[in-house]
């Protein structure tokens, strides 16, 4: 019948030994097997019933042999011999599933079919998988040794030699290393071969001439290639003759009657000892003392765990010994060992849980003690060493107390994990402490550098960058020195220490660079403030009064020079003391008026500021490019022109207000031209009186309106202000004169009355 994925699972021989000729023919036709010539391989599996043979083939070759349902009980699943095409394997490979040995359905007296099917598999297969439990290695009957011995004898007697690869599939592997199991298995097979009677022609022929004993590996692809699992093709028949060959081989095997049966007492011992072992294991699993111990260990570590568990296991092993003492010694010991192995496997999770508690307890102890030591001021490295030794010793004592006598379990893996956890926590604490220390010193650097650097920039002295470099070096070295003292208890290696020192130096430099960039962003404001300070205050920081004696041009030049120095300082970061020409370029281009000069021959601008970079200054250290400096200076000049104009206006107004006498030539002209009028006044005193009154009134109006002060703000502004206040001032003056006259006459009238 056709199965999933075209594996074409077919029964070749039924449980009664009948060969399915039609089924094999259909299989060959459907799979095109007859066209393979010698490019094919046959793989079969043999072993005890319900040992997972069909499952093994299905997983290896994607076949679809019927598998046992463990939930319905253990019973015979595969009856007779079945074949199927291996899916996805090159070359063409046939998988052959044999009925299991030692099945209860056939009984202890009907094992001839088992021998015959095993012999048939060896005869036609390139590779035979012998499925066996790991704990059966080294045993006599459980490892199918009598079966193999009989098969070897029949092979020597019935068939011409053919080299077949035997792959022993070790299932349910125990803790015994494979390198210890393999010599035992090879030695058993060699002993079987040595004991088999051989024809004279093969009296001294080694086992390797007839069989290859190999470890199961994924070597079924290209298995017939030289060196492959089925590489020896001397006994293989073409695919077209496979059906006839298989039928003839089975016929010869069925007609043979001299195959030996295993001893009855060994079979009985095997069954009975296994029943006793299963019963003891079942009782052990439900033992109240064990269940209480298991529950307790889930909650936390249990003192004396190993001794308590060892006593429980010893009790059930002793019960097994008492009930199985009269059975075959080899079988009895093998089943006892299997019982002990099952019991230890069953309790192993509780043991690992116990070790987990011990590891957690030791780790918590380390954390608490380390924190307390650090809080008390003990050096970090010394504290870690001391409490690591203490915690590891604590775990070693507790794990020895938890050890089970019957097992050779090793707690080294859990111990190694504890050590890794301790190291990890210590490293975490170390990193956190060092990070906190670094943050603290970085804050110190920020306090020591940011504000002082800002003040140096705002002052704008000629030694701005030398002062900053000096400040940076002084504060950085002070912090680094204090840092080295703080981390001495960590016992850091030289490379780490140097890296952290460099990190602090880099951080300090970064602070200065960032502050310089911040100040460069507000350079225009700083230049204007600096200009205003120098322009409006003298050398003693006293506000200037523009009395007319000051040289505004010189003062303006001085103020702009100071502002230009500030611009030069802000143009680039100069922490590496590399010489540059920024100051001279800015001074010649901006102060000397050579901002832009065009070449008469080429018409190309030779403006030194028409660039985006400074010579000898890396781009990363550039704060203001030449083009930006030029633009800033123009804006600075434009915004400071008003201040200069105001000073000039104030100075002119002050001069006018304090120059009351006309020039000498004007006085002479007045004397010459006004001589007649002067004589007229002398001849007529009334004119002189009127002139005096007018002068007095004019002087009063001048003082009252503060006309000189009004003109300080400009001529036009003074005229507008005086014109709006002149009439109210005259009216106010007349009112006051009237009030004064009334106040003067009133007392006289009173005296007269």
C-alpha cells in the first residue's frame, strides 16, 4: 500500500512466515527500484519488542511504519517484516522493520521466527541497526548476545561471506560516558565471533572481513560510496534480481532447524527480576518519606538531604535483593543496577533543586557581606576575595552534605555557576561603584571649569586661551590625583586605570570645548557688551561725561579693538597650543580696512576672510569661520554706530551750553556797529531800564526751561521741546511774579490799617 510522501510501506513477510511476492513486486514497480542497478542500499533494524525500532526508522528516514501507542499498553506492533522506501535519501535506500524479539505474544517457546527474521535481515541488508538499551550493554541475554551468536553461526554455514555494517543504537543513554560503553560492546561482539565455529577456509579470518561495527551517525546519504556505511558491495545483487534473491534467502532460512534457543531459566529470571524491580520502583515513587523530603526541598535547603535520600534508596534495593536472590545472578544484578539507575534518575531533579537552593543561599550571603564590607570602608578587591572564598567554602560543605551515596553526581557544574554568578555580581557592583566615582569627579570638573571659563571669555583679555589652558590643566590634574586615591582599593590593572584617567581628561576638555561653543553662539552680544563697557567708562571704570575734551575716535578704536580681540578668541578652540594667524588676519582685514581687495588682472577677490576654514586650524576646533567673523563684525559695527553718534551729539551739545560769550571778532563788530545804539541808551535811561527788564525775563526763562540741557539731545529735538514748553513757561513765570507782588503789598496795607 502507498503511504505518505511516497514511502510505499509494504509487508514483505507476514507473522506466519509467508513471503509476500506480489507485494514486493508492486513495491519494486511503484518505486522504480528495478532501475537502480547496484545504486541502492538496504537498512534493517532488530531489537526487543516495544524498544522503538519503528519510531527510530520513521525519524531517520521519514517512513511511516506503524508505531506503538504507549498509552494503550506495551504490545506487539510490527508483525512479520515490513519494508519501505526511505524518503529524501540518496542513493535509493530500503528500510526494513523487523518484528521485535522477546515478545510475549509468541511466548518463550516460539522464538524461531525471531531468529529467522534476524538472520534474514543480516543476509540481505547492507546496514543493520541493533536497537538496545544503554543499561543492557555488558549483559548476556538482555543485549541479544545469544541471538547474535546464533546468527553468526548460521551466516558462516549458509551464505558466502558478505560484509555487513552493524550499527548499535544505544537508547536511553545513562551518565556512563560513551567511550566507556564502546569498548565493552566491541569486546562482546569480538567474543561472539571468536566462539563461532568457522569453515577451514575462514578459520583465522577476522571479524572485520565479514562485518563493520560502527557508531550510529548521520551517514546514510551516499552510503554506498567508498568509505560509506554500505561501501562494500561485494555481496550485493542488482536491483532487478533483488526479489528472487530475497525469496531464496528466506526459503533457506525457513528450512533450517538447528537454531538454538536461549535457556529457559534465563528468560524466566529476566521477566521476574524486571517485575520485582518495577514493583519496587513504583513503591519508591509513592513513598511518604520520599514525598515529604521532595516537598521540603522545593521550599528550601534541607539539612542532611543526601543521607536521608540514600537511606530511602538503600531500603528499596535491600527489598529487591531479598526477593530476587534465588534468580540467575547475572540477570539479578543487571536488573538491580537498572532499578538503582531508574531511582537515581527519578530523584535527580530534587537533587538539582537542592543544589540550586545552596547556590542561591551562598550567592545571597556573598552579596550581603560584600555590601556591608564596602559600607564599612574596606577595599573593594580585598572584600571580594575574602567573601568569595567564604561563599565557595559554604557551598562546598553544603553540597557534600547533599550528596547521595549510590550516585556519583558531580556538583562542579553548579559550583562553577555559583562562581560565575559571584564574579558577575562583583563585576556589576564594581562597575556601579566606578561609575558613581566617575560621575562624582565629572561633576567636580564641571563646577571647577564651566563658570571660570565663561568668566575668562567674557573678560576678553589677551591671554584668554593661555589662562583657559592653565585652568584646565590645574583642575584636571587635581581631580585625576584625587580619583587615583579613590580607586586604589579596586586594584585596577594599569590599562584600566590609564583608560579611566584619560576619560576624565577627555571629559574636562569636552567641557571647555562645549562652553567655548556656547559662548561663540552669543559672541555678538558679548562684543557689544564689551564695546559698551570700554566706550562708556574710563580706565577707572567711571562713566564718561562727554564734556568735549574726550577723543571719541580714539576711544571708539580702543573699544572696537577689545571687541575684535574677543572675536578672535572665539574664532577657534586653542587647547593644543598650536600657533595660528587668526588674530592678525582679523586685525588687518577688519580694523585696517583691507576686508576685500580685487585683483586688477584676474578680478579674483583676495579677501582673507572669504573662506570657510582657517589655516593651521582643524575643522573640529573651528568655532567661527572667517566668513562668519566678517558677517559678525559688520553687524557689530552697525549696531554700535548709534552709541558713537550719541556720544558725539552729547559732546557738541555740552560745548554749546558752556560757550556763552561770542567770539572776539563778534564782540568788536558789536562795539563798532552798536556804538550809536549804545549812545542812545545812555542818553535815554528808559531804554536802558526796558533792556534790563527784558534781560532779566530772558534769563529767568532760560534757567526755568533748562534750554542748554534740552539741546544736548540734538538741535531739532531741543527746538521741538522748547517750542512746546515756551508758552506755559512764560505764563508760569508771570503768575509767580504776580503772586510775589501781591504778597509784598498785603502786609503794608495791614500795617496802615
